[in-house]
C-alpha cells in the first residue's frame, strides 16, 4: 500500500481480495483526475459504509445494472461543464457489467462516449454469495451450479466480453490480471490516452468464492494466465495481440488450488485441457 | 333576407371577426398555436438544461424529436444522449445531475415502468431532475392511449408529481418545476405529467414566456450538494446500515411532505412575473363557491369537467394539480361545504376496488366520515372516451348513490 494510493486502507473487503488489488492498481495508473462510476457489488458495499468512504477520487454508485449509463450522463455533463480532461470510468464486477448491465454497456460502446469501462472479473456473484454468472468458467461449482451426483458445475463456457466489446468497434479492448501489474498499468494508461469508448477486463481471483487460501490470490491469478485459462491480450483498432506468452502450465495446476473445481476427475480435467487449448488456438489462430 | 345571426353570410363574417380578434390578442400576448408536444419542448429550451436524455416511446416522441431538432438547429445548446432504453435514460439523467448539471428527460407508460428502480435512486440521492411524463396506459394488453396508471404507479417513488390540464400549463409548470426542484430546501426530482394525445398531439394557443424573463425567474443551476470534481472528491450513493438508512428515508419523506409550500411559493412568484396562475398551485377550484356537489379530477379531464360545470349549476370542479405531495389541507378547505364529492380518475389501484385518488381523498375526510358522500368513478381507462354529457350524467347518478359507492364508466 502506497501512502498516496487513491483507495484508502481500512475498507471491508475480505483478506486476499482480488478486486481490491485490481482497484488499487487501476487507480495508480489513472491518477486522481478521474471520476469513478461504480456498479453495485463487492467493491462498492465494502468501501462506502455511510458515513465513511475509502475513495479519494470522486465516486458515484447508483444501482447494480446502470454504471455504464450513469457514466454516460456524467461524461456528457462534465463535457458540458468544459471538463473534457477529466477521465470517466465505469467500473463493476462481472455480474453488474457483463450480465445485468450488458445492455447499458452496449449502449455506451455504440454511442462512443469517451469513457473507460473496467470489469473486475471474479467469475461469479460474490457479493450475494457465490452464484454463477455468465462469466463463471465452465464446470466451476457455485452455489447455484453446485457439483453433485449428476452435475459437474456450470454447464456453459465463459462469456467472451472482449469479443462483445470489439463487435461495437471500440478502439481499444484488453484483458489484464492482478498478477501482472505492469501490464495492467500500461493497458489502463494506454486506454486513457485514446479518445472514445475503451474496455478492460481484469481477472481478479476471489478466495471466498473460488475456495482457496487467501494468501494465494496472486499465485492463482498467475496460474490462470500461464495455464491459458485467462489470456492477456489487447485488441487495438480491431487488431488482436497477445501481450504475454503463457507458460502452458497444465490447467490441473491452476485447478488443484481451488475447491470450485475439485469435483472434476482426472478424465474431466483432461477434457478441460483439450477445450482450453482449442479455445486458445482459435482465439490466436495457433500463434502463441 | 337577413334578420339574424343564423344567416350564412353573417355567420361567416362573424366567425372571421372572432378569429381576427383572437389573432390580435395572440399577437399582443406573443401567443402561438402549438402542438402540446412542441410547447413542452419549447419550455425545455427556455429552461436551458445542460444535458437532455431521450428514448422514444409513443406518445412522448414528438417532444424528444422537437428537442433533437432544436439542438440540431442550435436553438438549444445542450449535450444530448440518445440512450438504448428508458432505464438508461433515467440512469444517465442521474449521472448528469450528480455531476452538477441541469438535466431533462421525458417518457411515458412502459418507459416510466422500466425506469422504476432508478426513480427511487434519483429521489434518494436528492437529484433535482425534471421529467415530462406523457400519461399512457400500461400493458397488458398493450395500449398506447391515455390514462394515468403509469405515473400513479410511481407515486411512492419520492418524486413530486404535477398534473397539467393544458399545453400552456405544461409550459408554465416545466419552468416552475426546475425552480422548485433545485431549491436548496427541496432537492427533489419532479414529474410534469400531461395526458397523452389529449395534450401532446392537439393544437392549442400557447404563450411562450420571453427567454430573458425566464432567465431571471430561473437562474443558472449551481448545486452545492452534489458534484463530481477531482479537486473536491465526493462519494455519492453510499451503502447505509439500518439506522442512517432510516434517517435518510425520514428526511426524504419530510422533504416531499414539506414541498407543498415551495410549490405554492414558486407558483405565486410565476403568476406575478408571467401573469398566469392555476388555482393556488396545489389545487385549482372552478365555480366551487357554495356548491354541494364537487368533482375532483386531474389533468386534461378537468377541461371536460369545466364544461359540465358551466352547463350544470349544481356542480363544481376541484382539480388536483399536485398529486405528490398530496394536498390534504387544501382539499379539506376547498370541500368544506360540499356534501357530495365525486372523484373521476383514469387509473385503478388493483386490489382496492377503486382508483388511487379515491382512497387518498377518502382518508383526507376520514375525520368527518359519513357527513360527506364520497363517490369514486373509474373512467377513461386506456383512452376510453369521457364526454361532457358523461360528466353531467355522473353528477345526476351520484344523487342516487350512497357514500362509498365506486363504479366504472363503461360505455
């Protein structure tokens, strides 16, 4: 924790909270000339218990699904006030942004507001108690996709938000991870240097929801990237580029740290590895 | 042979005379014949919002089309967002208002229903947003015509609701609404309600106030309670545990209740400046002195009732202009001498057997229950016709009804 961090210590996130790390890193990259428009979620409820606040930047929360449309209004109002230089960020978890807030995000992208949209992706509805979201990975167990005698957790593949953003012709879209702080910082800074709608999705492990020991957050995040469960790349003006070459660690190494995958058999994990490899190859045309 | 006004030539000449007279009067008073929607949009221009947000829905569309045109022509200098839903329309309005700008939006029916969650946030965050609501029925079945179910269903959202009888009143009320909403003792959002089609799609003579006079009446919006400024970081929309939550809800409730004085004050000030008034700002009485039977209603239906009152000596009109806050005190005073009160309303509070106004009026007179005959008529649902003859009939029928009777005007 740096003394001049723009999110103050003492907030109520869990020990080892991935989103809290992502938030701190993001704000180090933005500097203080920013307005944060926050969706309901973990980082929101843990940081603003009235009458306290952890935020040293102007910050607004309205509802779960409208951070993107609130940000649109904030952006245009600030522009009307001649404050075009102030950055506006729409910020929220995967539930608030990629599921219930997707329409509003699509609207923001299509209208082309000068806003950076950032998702902290902890791959389920953690604030309400680990229910599945569209961003939950295939076969992860959550409280609403429990593993059981006849179930292997979530049945669907993780939603591809970068592709959705790119389909709106945003000039810049990128993934990031809390295990790669310099990459994350660079991407935030690059995004903010571009006028128009930008999108960054940060992979943020959650010790409570993924069931791993809280000191392992960064280790889990790094394994996600090295095992190709989460690729680090950017799409600038439609051109896709890997920003980190994964070490091709087996997915099993990533999974064995987390109880959300513990129901999978060796056979299942073999199949999982196959799908992850195929998916990665498809995304990057076999180039690595 | 020409002996009377029924002569064709005379009739024509006379009509021309009247038209010329009206025209002279209009020119003198800076009046124009405008569609209601156009008048509503012109009022918005006069208020100079920094941000307008819109999503189209019948019958609100003409308003937002006119505003878009005014912006395209440079008549209104405002940022304009064409959002992807009404949910985002209200959300962007909240964002703009929280950033410290004067904002405007308009909606109707399903659109207002879709905004519902954001309405509560807007009032809870004490943002003085003004929204024109074009009243239209709610699905299902889908119906684009007028009743009040949409805004009545949002009555507990913490928004003030002012219902207009004419396009002129929409103009005047929109300007007043910003002044009321932005007052430091109020800081509440306001719905300016108007009947779909009856007001929005008909032509009326309307006087538009001069810009310089509106500027004087409604100065620039400079909020001190909300802003989003990196130099002075503020956290808006925090999380509150039960105790502070309840305290804030109490403050909101008190603010809504106490806003009646400001509505009246701004209305009086407007009357002094621009020469037009609507009753006392909260209710509008018509030929209500010493009448035993009074008809309560809202919106453009009051115009129909006015004609019935003119044709029938024994009835009067008490129009509710401010539905939120509900003008209990004013109604008690206005209906002191009435022994029959008939409530005509275009909505139904399903499960209570009556319209929403009925229960509220009844509870207003609870202390003297039994002394007054209070009757409810649900009418005009989904655009159903209510004529002057209907109103006269209802007044006659009411003589045979007993206290507490409610019926639907089915034709």
